[in-house]
C-alpha cells in the first residue's frame, strides 16, 4: 500500500506493479488531473489556492520579521509535480556523497546516478549523465523567450561562466534549464509513470481518500485508516505500508500513528509508539527576486488566441515554465560547492506568485540552496485533518544571511550589465541600496519559498538506508522527507530518484547500473 500519489508515489506504484505477483493500493487525498491548467506549463501559478492545492501556511518566521509564508502543495494525482515549474535538476555530486559519508549507505552520487538515468527519456540523448528510454520525458524549452537570453548574456558579462548542462560534470555557471515536458506539455510522474500503468489488474488507485493513521499489530504496520466521503474505514495490507505523502504530510501521518517526538505527542494526548525525531530537520529553499520592468518582450500578454493555437501544436509562449534558465554560484571562497542558485523568468513574479503581473518585465535572484537553519513540522491539534504547524527558521543563522545578501548583490550587479541594462525601464521591486542593511531588509520583506521542503523523516534519524522506519516492521517512507539534507537544486528530480531506488529496495532487486556476473 502506498499513501500519496505524488511525485514519489506514482513512480512506486508503476515500478512495483511491473511484477504481476505484487498487488498495490495507491491512496491519494486529492483527485484526478481535471484541471486544464495542469497540462499548460505557463498556467501553473493559476493552480495556487485551488482544489489542487493543500494551501498550507507556515508559522511566523523569526528571520523574516514574523511573516507567514504561503506553502502550496499538490493535492491531486502527480502531487507537487503536477503544479510545479517543471525544472529538471539533480543537485550537486557533493550532496549525495555527503549523505553516504553521514551513514546513508548506498546513496552516494555514483550509486544514485543510474536511478536518475533510468527514469529519463532525455531529449539530448544518452551520455555519461543522461538516460534515454525511461518513462519521464526531459526536454528543452519550447518557449525560449528572448529576454531569458538577455539575462543569461548579462550574467556572462558580469564575469560568470556559461554552462550548457546544469546536470552535467559541473554545476556552476549559467544556462537554460531542461524541463519535464512532453511536446510542450507538462510531464509529471502521473503522466509518465502512473497513467500508463492504470490498466494493470494488480493496481488499485483510490482518490479522495484521506489517510488518518497507520494501523499496527505489535510492531508491524498492517494497514491504514482512510476517510472517504466522511466515512472512515480500514484497509489492510499483506506486505508493507509505504508513506509517500511528502515532507509535510508524511511526518504528520507518523505522529498521528504514535511515531514522533515523545513529549510533543504526549502534549497532544497521543500515545507514543516510537520516540523518533519525526518532523525535525526540516529544510527548504528560500528565494528573493529582483523584479525589473521592461518595455515589452515578456510573457505579460501571452494568453492570446494565437498563442493558445500554438500551444495546441506544442510550441509557443504558453509552453514556458516561467523560470526558463538558471545559474549556480559560490558567494565566498572556501565553499566546496555552490550555495546560491538563480532562476531567470521572462515575467514579473512577486507577492509569492499570488498576484498577476501588472506589466512587462523580468525577475531573477538568489535561492539559498544549502541552508544551515533547520525547522520543524509539528501538530496543531490531535485532529488528523488539522493542518500542521510548519516553522522553517529561514535566515536565522549568520551564514545563511551572508549567502543571501551576497547572492542578491550578484543579482544587482547583473542588472547593470548589457544587454539587460538597456532593456530595463525601471525597477519594480529591488533593494533601496547595495548596503547589507537595505538588502537584508528587502529580503525579509520579499523572500518566499521555492516549494522544496525535505528531510523531516531523514535517513539515519527516522528511517534506515533502506527507508524502513526505525522500531517498526512493514513501514517505510519514500519521498523527499527521507533526504538527510537538502540537495543544492530543485528537488523534483531527486524525489523521483528516491522512488526509483525505493522500489528496488522494497522488491530486493539488484541496484540499477549494477553489473551482473558472467560465468
């Protein structure tokens, strides 16, 4: 049984049911993909605060002046991969080697690279770093907005290198993103993995089913309690319960099942089955953009009948994922890998993406990709349908603030370079000056999440390297929450990799890329 048909759950369901002797029930709290905005890449912000969104809010953030940030999460088949910006990035080799060095045996870069490649059908063809023939289409942008090229060239003119493959041998530099799209339409793990498997007789998909807790007999997980149409029922399993509900909801499910920090559970009147640091170690990526108004050329007026017709042909501006390009920088000497990522969008994006742009423009700026700060997911009440309390502790360490300030200063320097400088009419949102004080004040007022929560059920703390929950039998977590630390890039591709490897661990299969001995 798999709880959550998101980016990881869809992969698991498809891979596990390749074996006709394995029966899988996949339970999703949301519904199907009956939203036209899902398929259209540029329309993804329209899904915020819709029925496809869990619509969470964080606690007041001390590092952001007490602001509470909006935290969208996908509540539909495909999960967050059905509402995200479709950026395909793996992170840095150092991320995975660090996991392995800290005890996550089997999760080094060389050991996980075959799983990345196995899932891919990469438009660039097969190479040392890319795979072909997998379920997930990874392609070049069909939009290629000219203002993105302007921002890339300005970045190069500011002294930064061009990098045509941000998933290749070297992460640093500026270049265009590859995206999870097929013929200009969104490719999620639902469309790539689950949808082709829906006809299998050994797969049952339950939508609009809200799982409230895991059921146990002794130490063994034997099923879940699920609420459908306000009526609770039990679903029993023969083998395992696998939580793939994401970095916010998987810890909530564990805590409601008696697995979590003992004092926190007792304070909610919940019994304690296993005292584990569930919900702790929360990490996320924080972003803060410059918003610069241009005289034209952006996606501001892209929703036209002509462009809708182009989209039906799999091309044109509406195939844009908005952040069409990116860059990775080290803000200071002595770092072993980048600490800042940029996203470059040919559109204004402000107020957490909840306000439509008012004019032509561009936005870009730093994402803190290796935060020191650690947050926590914890229960708001003992009621299982209560939204959790989420505190990220953004910018509460000096190193995090230093990286962010220096990253925004890089963005301001790029704004002074041609050909970008001559295209900008005025700054709509930017710091008052280049002083540390003004930059930090701007960050605190304008920063928002890039929707990459991880590490709340981390390997070595809550689960073992085979993703089994400590102190239990028949219970695993397979999603972004198991990352020991966050990757230095967008987390969608790593989550797919975790599910690919998780499927092999569950089935006891030989790791991907392992050579078979020949007699």
